[in-house]
């Protein structure tokens, strides 16, 4: 699976170490009280089984949440759609000759159209095309108006790293490519992904020694790549596809009274099955796709960065009663985001039905971590005596990368004493 090969796609930044000798030392060598006293820009809240504050430090102060923001996005998505929801992509055809047709595709922001899923899609679509006597597609027409053109949520950097991939209404493999050179030629670095003309072109200008890279800052590049990859899989299934891609509004077709899709593809993974790896690998692309799609459903298409911000503000105020907070992206990349440990713990109380979607980062500690430059956060549950005790740790100063995990172990030990 592609996602497992993206070793870490979260909000990664260079972690600067504090000059303090205590912070360079492992927290195991000092008490929890001593460790927290050295962290001047830190908030902590841990509840006991009676929902009382067992450990607390500056828990009402707003801080940068980093990728613990993904807990918010997951909660809003699960509350709105439910665990069994499956994302759709619609396909329409218009016949241009006896055995030939144009293929129209309407994208709705499915965040998990990886190669394996697109192959399943192509096989099902090819079967229906053949049953209708169609063996050639002379053009692929994309309607990507469900998202605003070139929508970019705050916090994205202009790099070719996978975690900086931009969202899109139609996107393959998280809008990333994984290529390599063999005998001087560019080839696909993964057996399940056919090589396309656009992939070769992009690979000629990329540093392939760095591994996977994103498709750049133009959403049309990612949309064309989706069309080419689908075409390659259709051809493997016996449908000839000419390399002609256009962008048009589906309303033109619907005006011809073709209101029902020729084929509607529902992703083979449920929302819960998509959120679980998003939490484990901290995949920014999935989180931002979910936030954008939610904003379009609630505030109307096209999805936009402004609608994401409005949706977050409205829903979290209505559902959780939050007042003083600020969120402007679904992944937690923005340094402008602000939440408090108290708010994260309130969120975790509401997230209990889906707590199994969180990874076990340490023994009996199930949590989502977050890392930005100068930010290290962790929020989740400590499992103790059949109780899931919510906790939030928000460090807004530079510490060693695994320091938050070591502190979480200290929190667990404190509860056990």
C-alpha cells in the first residue's frame, strides 16, 4: 500500500534542541514536575477516571496544535458522514461513434484514489463500457469544479516533499509520484503504478534520489496525472484511450438530460479505514481533502480555504461549545492555528466512539502527535485499568523529537502512582 511507504507525511519541520541540559537529557532521568518546570511554553491536561484534572499546567492557554488538528478534522468527518461512508467519483459518457465515446469524470475530492483503487475503478468501468459496445475513449473530460481552482490551505510550503502536496477534486496517489532511473531511463518505482507521459516529463526535472515527490503547485498537473493513470489502467482492461484531456463543466452534459452517471465508483475503503492510516502516518493530504470536502457539503461548492475556516468555526462552536480558538486548515500545518489543552480534551471526550482509530505510540498510550518548527504536541488516551483517560500535551518551544512521547510515559506513570 502506497501510504505505508510514505514513512512520515505529517507536519515535519526541523526540530531545534534547547540549550538546557535537562531537556537534552531523557525525561526518565528527572521527575515529571522537574521536566514540566523546564518547559515554559507548555500546556498539559490529563483527566482521571472521574473526569477530574489529575495533571494540569496552563491548560486553558491557546497554543499551536500542529498535527493534533487532525483529531478535529477526523471528528468532524466521522460525525458528519459516519464510519461506513465511502467517497464517490462519477463517470458519464457521450457517444461520438458506434464503438467510441467521450468519458466525463466528476471528482468530489476522494482522498484515497491510490493506484490499487484506480485499477479497481478502471476494471469496473471497462466492464460496463464493453457491455455497452464501447471499446475506445477518444477524449477524457474532467469536471473538477467541486474544489476551487488551485486551492491551497495555509501552512503549505513550496517544496517537492510529499507532505506539501496540494489538494484537488481529482487526485491520484495523494498528488505524488515515486519514480527511479533504470539504465538511464525513468521508470515507476512501484509495480502497481504504470508510467505515464506526464510522469516521465515530471521525472526529468525532479531529483529522483530523494524518493517520492509531489506534483507541484498547479492543481491541473495532478488532475491530468489522474486522467493519464486511469487511461493506462483502462488500456490494461482492453479499452483504447486517446491521450486527449479537457476540462469542462458537467452542467453542459446534464443539460442533455444525462442526469444519471454511467458508472459511480465508491471507494473500497470506508471513512474509518481512511482515517486510521491518516492518523498513523499523519497524512496532510488526506486531512486537507476531508476538510475541503466537508466545507463544500456544508457551505456549497466550490470548496475553498475560506470555507474551511468558516466550517471549522461554526461546527466546533455548535458541537463542542468552543468559543476562543482559531483553525484554518485540516492538517495542522498552519502556525496560526490555536487550541488549548482543555479544548483538545473536550474533543477527545467526544471522539471516544472512534478512539480505536488512533495508533498506540507507546505502551497503552493511544494518541495523535504533532510536530512543527518550535512545536511538539500529543493528544489522545492513556489506557489504565479499563479506563481511557484523555490527555493533551502542547509544547510550543523547541525540544528533541521524541521528548513528547517520553513525557507522555511520565504522565502515565504519574497516574499509576
